[in-house]
C-alpha cells in the first residue's frame, strides 16, 4: 500500500472515531449541537489526531484511551477555527471549501458552538480514565490531561492567539521574537499536545517526550510559515478558503518579514530537523516521517 492509500485509510479511521464521540443533536440545545457537528464534520487533514496516533506507535501500545484524546484534540482545534473565523477576529466566510460556522448559524451560535466544543473536548478526554486499568495507565492519562490543558490554554494556543491579536494593532511594532512566539503557541502548541500525548499514553519516558515536544514545535512553526506562504501564492479553489487574508488584516507574517525564498529555506530546515528527531528513535515509523514532510510542504 502506498502512502496516499495509507493516509486515506488512516484518515477514514480517524473520521469514524470523531463521529463516535460527537454528541447527538437533540433537546433544547439542538441548535448549538448542530453547529458543533457542522464545524467538526467540515473535514480537513485531521493532522492532530493522526500525529497523536502515529507518534504513539513509536513507543508501544497506547490503549483505547488514545481515541478519547484523538477526538478531544480535534474538538479543541475546531473550536479555535470557529472563533478564528468570526468577524471580530479574521472575519473569514469560508473554511475547508464551505461557509464558516458563523455564516451558516450566526455569530451568536458560532460563539457558543466554539465554547461547547472546548468544554466537550475535556469531557471526552476525561473518559480515558474509565478505560484505564493499571495505576500506570491512570498516571499516563493524568499526564496527558495536564498537557492538553496547558497547551490549549493561556500558556499555549490561547496565549498565542492573544499575542497575534495584539500584533495586529497599528501602534504595535512586531519583532521576530514576538512572531515566533505566536507561531510556537498559536499553531505549534496543539501539535505539541497531540504528539506528546501520543508518546505519553504509549509509555514514553520524560527524555523521549521532550524530544517529541521539540520535534512538534519545529513541525508547527514550519506548518505556519508554509500557511503564510500559501496565503500569498495559493488560491481559493485550491485552499478552500480566501487567500490574501493576512494582508487584508494587516498581519505581519514570516513571509512579510523575510520574503518568500528565506521563508521556504526556513521551512526546509525545520522539516529536516523534525524528521531527523523522529528517525532517531529505535522504532522507526516511516508513515509518520512521510506524513510530517507532506504536511509541511502541502499545497493546501
């Protein structure tokens, strides 16, 4: 089986896992549940749950609790996209080739759909405790919960989002240090959460988890720089969302600061380092290494 076929199979399995954890749209709260389902079901690469599962394979058997965290990380990622697209933030009308949640359901429902997914993500992750049998599995699950909360919060993704918003203020002169902080937190933090949680649940030790965390940071920063490159060079038809939104919103990006060629070189350097870290572990995962390269050098 070639990589493309394997990716389609594994992505399909991930979709089924997500469907299994999505709540039914019923009751007086039906509207917000429908909006949550609409946002999650929009598709996408399912990068974070895939990275979580494939990273766990580097270290051994993670158990069924892994599926809870795979769903949780995608719910958190999706909530962040719902809020990102709102008029108060990026004001985008399209996401993954179709209308964004606030365009379809209104801003009010979109806001609480994001809130709902964030809270439901933690409910979902906590179900992993019900599947833990040994004391070691309980400890791994607790460590994974700590990572999830930290990387998704004010010292991770939310903190990066705040720094990104402040950087858009006309009076703010953004430095490269601030820009990298935004990339490392707004984008890379959830990728770090995904990969380190996968490692933790499969029994990786602290040193290995630290290596995975560094690898994931490189992937996340490279992923964001590539996203910035595509915002300049891509199209709505290919990307499924409008291009030029960074310029429209007066965002300072790595591309704007360093130019296209230097940005492409930095993506290559970060990619090589990330794949090098993965390749140094005794149990090689060729699919994971190829996945990382494909995601970083994607065209959409």
